[in-house]
C-alpha cells in the first residue's frame, strides 16, 4: 500500500520567532518542550544546555549570540 505523506513537516518557523528557536533546539537534540512560541522553563533549560555546550554566555534567553550560533549550526547539518 502506498501512502501520500504531507512533506510540510520539514518546514520550520523562522528562527526570528521563538517557535523557530524551539524547533531548531529540539531538532538538534535539546529538549525544548512544546513548540509553543513562549519562553517557558523548558525552553529556557534547552537554551541553557545549548549555550553551555557551545561555550556561549549563559543567559537562558534567545539572545543575538545564541540565535546566530543556533542558525549557523542548524544550517550546517
């Protein structure tokens, strides 16, 4: 049996939106909880884990340095 699948699942929200940051963190193995677009504790924890592993300042915020590193790393995969 052949099934047609919706290939839109590989589209991510823009990284300029928090949901885009959450989706990229999740895809890179950093649990960010639900992709809600809200800066909740799960998202802050995932950002902190990413910042620690990438030797970035720990802000627990999607600051410019973190978003730039996330963008560069995600695009390289």
